C-alpha cells in the first residue's frame, strides 16, 4: 500500500473509532511495545514484531501500524490474524 497514512485517515473519516490514536509519539510507542510483547507471547516466540509509529496530520495524532503478515511468516505461527485489529490497530 503506497500511502498508509492516507488509508488510515480515510478510515478515521468514516469511523472515528477505526484505529486507536495517541496525543504523542511517546504514548503511541508505548502502545506499540505493549502489543509487540503480546505478539511474542501469543506466538510463543522471541522474534520481535515490527511496527511503525505514524503521525496522522489531519487529526494531529499518532497511531501504530504493525507488520503482522511478515511476523506470522517469520514465526510460522498460525491462528486468528485479526487480533491486531481487535486491539484497535492497523496491520499490513
């Protein structure tokens, strides 16, 4: 997806609760770390889940995007792929 920021902002324009957003980079980073740790436990793996903290200019807030498909591929984990969305985050 060429412009992940635009895609997330489009989702937020349709549904304000579409993804979790944070007032600061620091709070978004902490949320990313928390979910990444949860992912390691879920997959029973020591492999880190990659994510990026993204600034959303239209709402002037921060969010986290997880590279969940790559994580599943690297860990060989199976299971419910939608749990990142259930946590309120966007994944690619």
